[in-house]
């Protein structure tokens, strides 16, 4: 996606390999290529560019974004191992800490 945005930017500036770098262009020429002024973009041009950029971006629903986030959170191998251990422990019915260990631990007097 970032590469597409870069291509759009480069094509909008009419950049070619034979032209000089943007940093060496005179300010007036650069502003003309960008269709801008010293004070910034005109509101019509800004709205047009904003609409063009929205068309390029893929639209995702909130559910899709949150589902991707959930999947990414479980992609850690250590977390997957922990989840498998919890499921196996629940299926086997054994507590994670042996009862002999918990009874031999120091317990405060209340």
C-alpha cells in the first residue's frame, strides 16, 4: 500500500529519471508541479486529492480490523504454547499447581 502511495506521489509530480531531484528545483517550479502555493493547497485541490487518496486505500470494516488485531496477538509462539497448555489442563481436569505444593506453602494466620 505504501508503494502505491509513493507511485501516486511520484506520478503526480511528473518525476522522471532524467529530471533533476526535487530539492534542486526552483521553488516556483516545484510549487507549480505540486499545484500549491506558499500558503498551502487551495481547498478545492485539497478536497480533490483527499478523495483520490481515499479511493486508493482499501476500505476495511471495524470488525475486520479488530479481527486482524486479535489474530496478530495470538501469533506469538509462546502465547500459543500457553493456550495449548491451558486447554490440555482443562481437558485432563488437573489443576496447574499440585495440591501437595499448595498445602506445604506458608499460609498466613488470620
